[in-house]
């Protein structure tokens, strides 16, 4: 479900607070745009069904 | 366009070894070219004039004493502005790192090239912290495409591609996280190699996204590209070019579906011509390419954001605002999304390994949709919609970044317009297969570099 702009602003501000980041008003519009874009890519990824055995590729060997 | 190409790296090394030219003469001519002609494309950010001349003199002294010269003795090269050069501050296209101490030593791959006799002469422009496909840098300016200065050079290693395309340098280094070697190589019409993830050492190359970053070379011919790759790979000898016909035993296929849509007419013709020349009749479809691209994008955003978060908290306004806002959004990406992207990478790795096991040795795909976009109209068409080129030039490169496979950008010579590049993709560690096909195409006159009007002479 897509957040409204107000919801997205609140969400971004909450995420920023969670990592000790003080977002200035100058940054906010650009950060919102980029967060929305990343959200679209995350939606795509969320469609994929993983087996429990599929581990993250941290020690990655191609 | 002119036909007369400047000498390549190996050709220059031979002329120095045989005494036809001195290393000093070659380096001075290169520095003069970069000083006088680069203003037309703005690929250079710093020249190492004194150090380069000193190293050239050392090469000439070695030859005078009758000692054997290493394989690239006296050959000038440039580096993307994120490789450490001893005694210089590495800025990574930013002003944020300007007060850092100078590098104590060269980046590992620069060390290996220097040990082979090559001489770093310049740092080359890039998108700030390598986060972009345009080489439009708020601090150091925009690099222009040497073939048409009203068009994009591509990025983020745009200075490295443009300097080689213009004939200013025979060789340069770049880095590729989502396409930063392959996109500028394609738009500027030079050879560019994104090696297998993890194969070349990254020490001394300023990081962006550790899960995906690789370093690699640009060159004007495939022999120079392969030689520089094998030297940076730590080999003590450069393999001979493949014998004629050795490519014929390879199973070559064209990637379809995702990689066949959104192409310009010239790119369609280029793909068809190259596939016809290689007798390619098979097509291969990779699964879930859109998610592979998304995962690459998300991992990059999260790791890049995390890397810069401490500095962003202190001096966000010192960043290019566009870079800053991308990094900030990435830094706040939920762990769930990042972990899913890393799990998807594991899954996608299995799929692409199956393709190389069961179906093909080399896969062919476009590097970008078509010719370089105009700087004042930076758009491409995706899904019938006109969209930002800066955000979408990685459409075909990002999915292939995720599995870490080696990808060679091949500059095709089948159209008379602006440069077009194809991606040749192999299984991990199989760069030699890419070179075998590339040598055949170069010999057949189907791939190579054309010289633009602003070209330099070394």
C-alpha cells in the first residue's frame, strides 16, 4: 500500500530518528523522492518467494 | 571521424623498448595533449606531471643500462579519481574528503601496473562517490562525450572512458558497481572490462557498495585491455592473443526478453549484425531480471548510505545535493529489504550458474538502450515512456552486476553513427572466453574504436 506524502514524510522522519539522523528541510524533498523510488524496487523484491534455506549472500563468491 | 588511431599501450611499450621513442617523450607528449586538448571534454581532474616525468626518466635509464624492460614500460595511464596514488589525497569526486591525509601507497592495481612499467599521469573525472551514470559532478564539472560534446559521456567512470575515447590516453582505470565501466565505455565507444567480482584487488580504491564494487580497465584495443587485466590480476606473463578460430568452440547465445526490449533502431541493428557475424542462433532468457536489477539498486543504496552516514550527519551540505539525498534514503532502508536483496542475490547466482553450465559460454546483451543521450535532453525511453537517462541508463547493466559475473563492453563498428556498446557476459573467472570472441570481432573489423575530431596524439 502506498503512503500518502504526509505518511511518507512521517515514515522518513521516524526512520531518520531511529538512526540518529537529523534531516534538514533542504534534504527532505530529495530524500522523499528517493525513498519512494527505493520503495518501488522493494515492492518488486517483495514479490519473490524465498525458501527458508536461501541465505543472504554475505560471503559472496560469484 | 578520422581513421588514424593513436598508438595503443603495447605498441607504445614496444616503441620504447626498441628505442624508437623514449618514455620521457611519450609522457611529455601525453601531458601536453591532456593540458591543451582536455578542455574540450573535461575528462581530467589532476595531472601528476613531475612524478610521471621522473618515472619516465627511470624507464629510459633502465633501457640505457641494457636491462630488460617490463611489459608496459613507459606507457601512460589515467585513473578514476577514486584510486589511491601515493602522496596524493584521494577525493572520489567529492570535496568531502579533501582534508584527508595523502595516500601512503598506490592502490593495489595501480601498484601492479606501475611494477609493469606503466606510468600514472592523471586522475579522471567521475560522479561524486561513483553514485551516478552521467559524470556530472557539482564540484569538478561535467565530462563531455568526445564523439559529440553535446552528449553525455556516461558514468560514473566517464572521465576514464572519455580520455581513452579521445585518444588522450591508451589506457585508464575505472570502477563498476551498477554499470559504471560498461555504460561510459558504450557511450564513448571504447573497450571496458568489468572483471569477475573479487578477482582484482580493491585495496586503495575508494569504496561505494562493497557487495558489488569491482575495478577494471578501459582501452582502445582488446590486446591492451587484456594485457592490463592480466597484469592487474597478478600474472607474471601476458597470454598471447587467441588463435584464429578459437572462439568457434564456444557456445554463444543472445539474451532475450528484458535485454531485447527498449532498444533504439541502431542498437537493434548492431546486435543483429554482431550475432550474425558470430553465427548466434540461440537465445537465453534469465529469470526475474527486474528483481535482479531492483536488488542491485537496493544493495547499492543501503551499503552506500551506510558508508557515508557518519559524514552525512556532520557535513551533509558538503555533498552534491543529488548524491546526498540518494545516500540518505539508502541509509534509512529497512534491514528487511536489504536482507531480501542479499537473499535474492544468492538465488539469482544459482540461476545464472545453471545458464552457463547448461546453455552457453558467452551471452550477448546491449550495454545501454542506444546512443549517448543529449546533455540538455537527458532522457531514454523505457516501456514506451520517456524517463530520466540518469536514473535508467543502468537498465541492462544493473541486473548483471548482481551475480558478479565478468562483463566485457564491446564497441561495435557496424553503424556509422555515435558509438554503441554490447555486453559480452561469461561465467565467473572466464574472462579469457570474452577475450577470444572479442579478438575475433576486432580482427573482423566489427568491433573497435573510432577516433573523434578532438582526438589527441601521444
